[in-house]
C-alpha cells in the first residue's frame, strides 16, 4: 500500500510538472557562481533571469520564485549568494566588479544553452541577493541588464573589500569598520524595482523607501502583509509578476531593434524615385540615434564592442548625436551571436550605409568600431563597393586587438585561443588611402594601434585602459576633428 501511495504521489508531481510545462531542472557551473540551477519551460524562452538567493542558499523559497518566473517564458538561472560572496572575499582584487561576472554568466549560459539570440537579463535577488543585484545594476554600464528586482532590500553586505564604482556605485564603510553600505545612485542604467514588506523586521521599510526615493529610475512596491520571508505568496506574487512583465514590456528601452527575418534579396531595393524602406535593414540588430541641434554633414555608423549597445557605445552615440551627427549602431553581441562571413558582413554594412544615407540625407560617412567592433570593421570595409567606400570620410578604430573572430564562442568566456581568429593588420593595409584613426588606452598592452605605420593610420594614445578613462566627450571631439581634416 505504501508503494502504491508513493506511486500516486510521484504521478501527481509528474502531472503538476506537465501541466505547468516545466522541463527537468538543469545545472551548470561558471566562475565564482559555482553551481547554477536552470529553470525553463521551453527550449528557447524569450526572457532571461539571473536570480541571487538569500543567506539560506538556493532553497525551496527561492526555488518556488524561480519556477514562477520560468512559467512566464523565462530562462531562470539561480545561484547561492553565500557561495558567490565568499568567492569575492577570497579574491585578490582591490575591489569587486560583480557587474562583469553577471554579464559574463548571462552571455556564457545563453550561448551554452543554445538560445537563438541574446536576451538582456533581468536581475532578481532576495535578501542579501536583493542587495547584490542593486549594487550590480548600479555598477553596470547602461543597457547591460534589462532591469532588476530586489525582494527584502537592505543597503549593506558583509564584505572585506569595496565594490568598484563602475558606472556610478558609491559605497561607505559599515558601522565599526565592518562590511560596506551602498548608497543611492542618482541615475541607474536600467530600472530597479524594490519589493518592501511593511512588516519586515530585518530591513527597515521607512529607510528602504527613502533609499528608493533618492535613487534614479527606482520604484518601490510596498506590501502591507509581507515580512522579510515573503512566506505567503498571495500577498506579493501578483505584484511580482506584474513588475517582471513591466521590465520586459518595453524592449525598446535599450533602443535595439529586434532582427526580423527577411526573405529574398538582401541588396538595396530603393530607387532614385522611391523612398528607402525599413525592410532593407529589418533583419539587422540596429540602434538609431537621431541627430540633435545643428545638423552635421556626416552620418556615423558604429559597430559595438562585445557588450552590445551599452556603456561606451551608447554614450558615444548620444554625444555624436548632440553634435548633429545621426548615428546607427550595429549591436555586435546580437550580430555575431551566430557565425558570419566577411563577405556577408560587407554586404550588411553596404546595406546600412545605403539605407541611412538616404533616410537621414547625408552623403558623408564616419565608420566607428569599438573593441570587437574595431576588430571586425576593417574586414567589412574591405568588402564595400567602390561607390560606397568613396562616401566614407573616416574609419575610426577604438581599442582594436590583433585578431578578429566572426562568432561568439564559449571560449570567449572560459578563456583559451580561438584558432579561427584572423589577423587584422593585413586587412587594414589593404585600405591604404582611406583616412584611418586608431585610438588606444595608455594602459592597454595588446592594442593594434601601436603597431601600425603612421602613413597608414593616425594613432592617438589616450589615458586609461580599454575604456579610455571614460572621456567619451574627448573621443567624440577627436573623431569629429579627424573627419574634418
């Protein structure tokens, strides 16, 4: 009879799993996160969540939350925050940068799990995890993450070293010199929603409300019957689901156009008498930044770094637009998620230039590549038609490396050589006669710029490393001046 009862119980569990559509849970391991539990209801969910547990580890409470998110078409990756924070404490770095860890985990896992295109993740955290995801969001360049949800937020963590400032995180030493207390960020790069139980005896609701009010792009959801444990789902789950949907409702918050498959010819189709059609470039992950102020004679086409349209790329695009230069960005993270060939890349750049010179009525083009974009852009320019290349007034390479690859591989996050990489310098030498600007940071050790003949490219050495000390206004000025020379 006991065996039969166990059989009925197992069958009931199976029925619940089938009804909810939940697949068998998976695990993977990555870096400081250790073991990560993966939840999804389909092979290719449309949303992604990185979920940091509380001090109790990855236990039933957060597991239930993760399953609820998975049922909303999300790939959920949950990890034990205590393990991760211990890894940070044991590291030899002067300051910790979890934003980089979270971004790398998201990219690695989505590639390993064969998602057809990259989705910017929402960060979710409970208790100590709630604090961690706030700090991570405050550190990160704009548009790195879709947003963050904190459940039971206190502003402090028991750390033995500070978190790096990154894009705007401020910290203070905790009481008695123990741990660190995070400060409200004047402007976050993506939205943050804090769920605060009004009967929380661990994290003070009033202090939490003041913190949120002082933080840019932050919202608080007050929960009257909820304590720090979030024990009764009916008292918070509906609001939680609505907030999660809200973060993903406006995917255009990042400005990135989702690619639309195009059937048939990929060549430009507009004629002298017909206006350009958006369908000409609808299959490409593009970002449009329209010009402001006094109109310039230039159009800028940017190929981003491996983080996509975020950080330096988006900031530089906005600055150029303020100088009257409309900008179209090709998101490298999306574009090279699948393998590309140089001939295909050249045709795509040709289409972009053809389309946007017509749309924005510009005849002169500045081509800009940053990091991975700087590596691949020479291969694209080399395949342009003579007529289109004649419109290019400047090729600006920001922080190029020695070799280029045309697809993201797992080794990009795990380390190791990519034997498919192709050297950039020989391709640049084929572009003799084109005005080339090459910018490198003084602290960079592997920049191609320092190896180029001055007759081929004008090299400019800037302060800082691969992000040039954050002087993006200065970079924009250098680019505009070079185009006008």
